[in-house]
């Protein structure tokens, strides 16, 4: 028994036939009746009473200029963080940064005063002052 190939349908009528329009799916848009309302701000935040702690920025700048440059810069970095931390609600971080700024400025001032004192004593002993 010999297998005969099936005859193929003619392709020319399929190619010449205009395309049939496809039905578009129908979508329904949901109607929202809910009106926008202003959110209620009734949540109480545990913001401490009072204002932000002192950032000691002036002291840090004076320490940098007149006493000890490296420690003054560290103090300026901590002093610049105080107000931004207070503004975002990180009150403990603001207090911590204020304390560190004061500590570094104090240490820089003490070291600078000690260096000036040694410089003065050395100048007197050498007779140049």
C-alpha cells in the first residue's frame, strides 16, 4: 500500500482574501464614588518639649580656626548633624551628636591651649618673645 500525500489547500485564495476584522474585547471601567478626604492627623508623637539642643557650631568653628584643626573638623561634623536629626525626629541622635560636638570642641580647645602654652614657654626660654 502506497501512501499518497494529501492535497494541500490552495494558498492563493488565502493570501488574496482581505483580513477579517477581529472583535474588540469590551472592557468596563469601574466607577469610583469614594471622594478624597484629608487624612486625619490625630496621632500623637512623643516629641520632647522644648527646642533642639545646642549644636555648638560656633565653638567648633572657633576651635578649628584657633586651636586644633583635626579635632575642630570632627566637632563641626557632629555639630552639623544636630539640627537635621532633630528635624527628622531622631531626638536621641540629636542629643548624642550635640554631646559629641561639645566633647570634641572641648578636647580641641584644651589641646590647642596646651600647645600655645608650650609654645610660649619655649619662646620665653629661648628668649625670642
